[in-house]
């Protein structure tokens, strides 16, 4: 049974999800308060947190940041009615694993729920078992400690940013399509959400590239996708 925390102030959505996320596969804990949701997320052991962006007492961004600042590894799926791209990118930057824009289809939401939970249960296996550290130029990636550093200074990465970086760096010179990255890092087998990959690539570049106009590590393979310098 998978444990899900729902932080949502819309009673209609809460009722809908309570109907679908039920035993024997799921147990759903619901709250309409951002502060209460953060407390529950920090105290409980949830496989997934479904988090509304707009809450009456505490912004969903703050809740997401609070979860990640306390090193809680639960997958986070953000629900938002906003269409601005900056809100979506910021949610991913603060540590959300994905987002769904309202209104959404319940079948889509459940499919992405399963993909996020499945992905969070799988330990990263992008690099060979004997290779515990990847060093390329001034970039060092420690697979055991799940941390990366540039010129000796630690880079603050979200879980998905780290997984994406490991996959690319473990396969230098190999070009991946956005769909391939989506499948291997997020566990999605359907198209339409490549924007999630693009947002993470952009944030990674900001963090590891000294010159965004002339990247040294993550390169664009025109007409294909992205590759790590080989």
C-alpha cells in the first residue's frame, strides 16, 4: 500500500481523489491547510505528496520548499491552476518532481502518480556499480552521497536534477531525446510532458555552466535533444 498526502483546499478535488486513491493500493491523508500539510509531510512517511499551489494559509511553493529543506524525499506532484510558465519552473526548482495543471483528467493524474512512486522507489542505476564518482573537468558527482560540486563548491540540486545530471554524465557524448530522458528519469512512457525535461535542463545549466551561451557540459544536439560533453 502506498501512502499519499493530499494538500488541497478544494473539497471537490479532495472528494474525487478520496474516491480513487483508496485501499487496497493506496491510503490517502488529506488536509486543506498548507501549514498542517507541511507538518504532516515532515512527521509522516509518505510515498507521494500531492500539493496545491494556491492554499489559503501558506503558499504551496513554501510547503514544497519546507519539505525539501528538511530533506524529505517523498515525491511531490504540484497541482496548479496557473498557466504562467515561471510558476511551473519555480515549482520544479524548489523540488517538485512534476506538476499538473487544473483542470486535469483523473486517469492522467493516476498514471503520473504511479510513475512518480515507481521512480522514487528505484535507486539510480545510470552509472556502473563500481563507478561511485564521476569527474569531468571541474565537475564532480558523488553517487554515494548524491551530491555534485563545481570547482570544489557544492551545487544545490533537487532530486530530479541530480538524477538527470547522473544519467547524462554517465553517458558522455550520447544524445538523448526529451522523451527518452522523460522515460528514464521520470518513468513516464507517454509523450506530452517534455517541457518538464526542458525546465530541468535549463535549471541545471544555470547551476553548472559559467557561460550559458557557450555551455561546457550539457550540450544541445539539434534535432535530437541533449548530450553531455564527450
